């Protein structure tokens, strides 16, 4: 934000300036998604989204739920992500000649980032609060506070049910901490992956209902753990079986 002069923001933060900026952002993201001029459009998308996050978080509601997506965009901007399922690939006359690691490493890197988000979250909680984080009053106080404040979209009343199960809350919170700590297993242990990701879906739905906090973009990024080659092979088998 500090790199650009205030005269730039004086022009940007106007109805016409924001309209042009949002149009450019959407066009760049669509081009990146469809794989049109991928090497160029992904870099433009990363820069525009980075500026967008600066505008929203500096002048609006401060939150971190979209930061992982910014890191993902940074990775995609500098890897050959448009070499296969993209318009660039369909219009290219020659096949790309890249080693397999050029495609596997970015996926692994994004999975590691996702795992670090959860793992470091548990570490921060334990470092700051220690075992006091497992206090039976901790979750109800946080949930009721977030359900009543004026910095969220809507208000929920489910948080007021938590004091009724106060005795079980330390065990529930401990279970969530353990889940965050073992999340890296989802990268290397395929059998445990779907249990860990399924718990994550339930966790984020629970935080929405109880704490008025939701991370839909992070849930969408769970798709990075899907083996799309295997999905494609399964669809091909289904298509062949249907044709026969």
C-alpha cells in the first residue's frame, strides 16, 4: 500500500475508479481461470488481488480469511499452470516439454501452505494461551462476543447454547487443536486425508453457526488435495462403459 502515492488512491477511491479496477480484476481472474495468456494473466491477477486485499483490509474490515488465496495466486503466477487444461494448451501447436516435478511441486507447495495455516493456528493458541485455551469458558465467551459484535454480516444465537454444554467444551476444543496439529498428515497419508478434510468442513460450518466466522474460500481450496488425474481416469472409464 505504501509503494503507491496517495494521489493514486485519490483517483482509485472514486465510483468510476473502483468500477474500472473491479472490471480489470474480474477480467484478469477469468483469463487466469480459463488459461488465456496464462503467464501474463496470472501475474496481473496476483497483483490486482493483492491491491484489492490491501484496499479492503486497510480501509474496511480487517480479516485474514483470504490470505491463503493470495499465496496460491503468487504460486500460480510463476508456474506453468496453463500447460494442459487451458485455452493456451488448446491453441498451442506444440506440446509443453516440462518435467513432471514442474507440475507436482506447485501442488505440494500449496498443500503445505494449507497445512501450515492450520498447524500454526494451533501453535499460536498454545503459545499465547497455553492450557488456559481449554478453559470451559473460553469458547462461549468468544462465540457470544463474535455473535454480538457489529463487524460481521449477521447475528447468530447458537452461541448462547454453549454454556449448557460447558463441561464438554474442553474436550471439543482439545479435539479441534489435535485436528489442527495433525492436518499435515493430509498431505502424505491419503487414507487419513479425507477424514481430516471432512472434519475441516464440519469445523468451518460450526464456526459459522457458533462464532459468526466463515472461511468459504479456504474450504474451496480443499480441492487442491483432490487427485484430478485419478478423477479424470475414472470419468474416462465411466464414459467408455456408457458407450459400450
